[in-house]
């Protein structure tokens, strides 16, 4: 078990608070039995990112555990989809309480562009394992269209290193299959996404996005991992409508997955403010409610040896006792922030948070003088 105390700002308020944060890791076996893990995963203090060839951020590998209580519990999966026998397609599913996502996983496929500009997709290749990564979901950066349609200025190149903007899919700039409708033959032979939402598939007739501003109608990425801070919808919730889009012609995918009606009409944010759901880092559909920590869990085709693994979250919560210097002890209510599920490592980790508002400014000496005790109780 790892724990810490940090100073955070309460969202929607000028007040600050002491945040008590604790992470507890459990081992889970192929029968779904949970035990307290011998090795406790430490708190993630700074976000962990994978860099691209340009030195920019490609993927968010792990988000910080520090911060105020989230509106909902993030459920984050790290691992792969497994076919216990070689196949060309399977459906993987993750369910934790009311948070759920079902995805179609296929073997490698490529686009084929005919002389008339129409497209077809090759048959999927057989596979046994596909990493559940945003890199294999729908998305990417259409550098060719960027230079052809709206060439970046020298200042943009120097300032950004790698010019992106609307020509990088705002939902996932690391994926595959995102093409703006320019010079169609160049897409011939391109890799296609292997992980998709079955209700929003990339079809041949959808391969070419009519124009960069129409990205909102492109397929929602199939993913179970961390959503990068610079991607939609987190980016909108941090900074407002930075990247414009045409009016959607069908319901926005994130709203259909329970990600908040605020996306239907994004309003400018006051200076220094962020939307509370900007803190949510789970993939769409996996941060719908605040969990208690005793919910049922279902993993289908997401475990190395078991096609359908079922268990319940451990059903215990922390009892915080915070003793600041020279004042009475506080017992903040615990909030389940994040559930990390890592079947390849045989473990799950739960991060909890409790807050105590402070009425005046505090310094590092005050924080160093705070004592935090954590006990555990069954739900």
C-alpha cells in the first residue's frame, strides 16, 4: 500500500484542500480469486507518456494519482486481447459495475484503393494476441493532407516541432486509418485499425473524411486505456473549444457511451477554470459512475489463459485519519478514483482519495508535519 498527502484546489472553488491519496494492489488469479499483492504498485505522481519519433507525446501510459476527487471512477485496462485459438476476429469486453465497453478486435488489415477512388478492405489476418493500445485503434495524423491543404508556417513548425492541428485526429493522434479526402491513391496499402467499437466501425465508404473540420463524425476509437490530456474530449474540458468542427450529423460517440451532455454544447471556460470531467482519464464508456469498490468485474478475451474471467472488486475501503500540526484529527470520506486492471501482470490496483478543506494558505513545512494513517474496512 502506498499513500501520500498533497495540496489540491477544489474544482469550481477558490478554496484549497489537503488530499489524502492511497493505492492498494491486489493479485488476481485465473479463477478470479483476489488476495492482497505482495508487491504494492506505487502512486503515480507525474503522468507517464510514450514519446513519438518527433519527441512529442504519443500515448498516455499512466495518469497521475494526485488530485481532487473525480466525478466518476476511472476504469483503465492495460494489456491485450487474446484468442485462445488463432482467429481473424473476436469481441473483447470489459465491465466493472456500470462502466462497460465491448470492442471488435481483428487481425492485421490493409486498405485497397481502386482506380476510381473507391476503397475496400483486405481480409483480416489470423492472430492470437493484439495489444489493446490506442496505436491500434482508429486515428492517426494525416501529414500528407496537412501539407497539401493547409501547409504549416515555418513558425508553426518551429513552435510545435510536429505540426498537428485538425490533421491529427483529435480523438487519437496515435492510431491508424485517419485520412482526409485528398489524393486517395496514397491510402492504398495503409494499415487499418485492429480495435474498433462495433457500433461505429470504419467502413470503406468512411475511409476518407470529407474535410478536416468533419472529424467529429469519424469513428470513435476502440480503446480501454488512458485517454491523453490533449485528446478529445479531455482537451475541450481543459481549455474549451480549441479545435473547431462541423456540426455533427449523428450523435456524438462519447455522449452515446455516457460521457456527458456537456459535449453537445461546449461553452467557453472562465480564465483558469477546467470542467470537472477533464480529470477523467478513462476511455469513453469507462468513467460513467462513482464506484464503491465491490462491483462485479467481467473480462472477456482480455486474459492470457481465460476467455471469460469474472470476479468482484475487493469490497474494502480505506479509513483515513489525517492529523495536521496542532489541530484535531480529520476523517475524510474516501472516494474511489481509479481502478487499474492489468491481467497480464495478474493484478488490479485501486486508488482512493479523501479531502480536508483548508481555511488559509499552508506551506511545505505544514504538509511535512501532517500525519496520515490508513486502516481498511469491509463494505
